[in-house]
């Protein structure tokens, strides 16, 4: 019985009592990416030229709150981005970005193979990034959970 979540570094952890343990499994980063034909429309400053579609997360979603809090999508809008699709599902964002339907924000771990192959382009130098932790929560009195966490 585990809960695995993305947590933004620098924010208070989820408010569990002492019966729940938290373990940071690994680190990740939320980055802006583009793919499809959009990846060929980048200027020398790694920014899309002209108006470009933006795939957004709802503002009430975790990733949406993070991007809104840091004003990261605002910088894109000032460069000509316009909202084309909104979804709370990062897998959906990934597929839309791959198809060239817009620029979207994804955890690096979700798209690292596509970045390495050139199918996606990281726009983090132009628009920033959000450091994340992937945390595992489990019951403090669960010996099997402690054993599993110790083996990670």
C-alpha cells in the first residue's frame, strides 16, 4: 500500500501524521517541450517563432498550480503562446506534444527517450523548469513496505 506522487521541491510536504512515512524515491524536473513540426520552428534562442499552441494543465491540478505559481506559462504567452488544449493527464500532454499539437510541460523522466532521439526538444533554457521529487508514502508500521523502501 503505497502512494507515489510528484512533489515540488520547496513546497510543504503533504500533511500526513506520524502514522505515514515519506521517502523521496528520486528527483525529476517538469520541463517545457515541443515535438512534431513545431520542433523545426524554433528560433536561435530556442523559442518557437510567432504564435504557437500551448497545452496546459488545469489551474486546480498539481502541475497547473506549479506553473501558475512560478509564472512559467506567462512567459510563453508573452512570446505568442495561446491555449489550445487543457488536460490534467501528463500522458495526454506527452502524446499531443509528440504529434506537434503544441508546447507542453512534462516530467523529464516521462520524455527523456524522446529528447535523446530528437523527437522532442527541451525548451527549459528559454522558459524555465520546476524541480520535482517523486515521493513514496507508506504506513509507518508496515514492515514489508520498509523492506521494499530499503531495497530501492
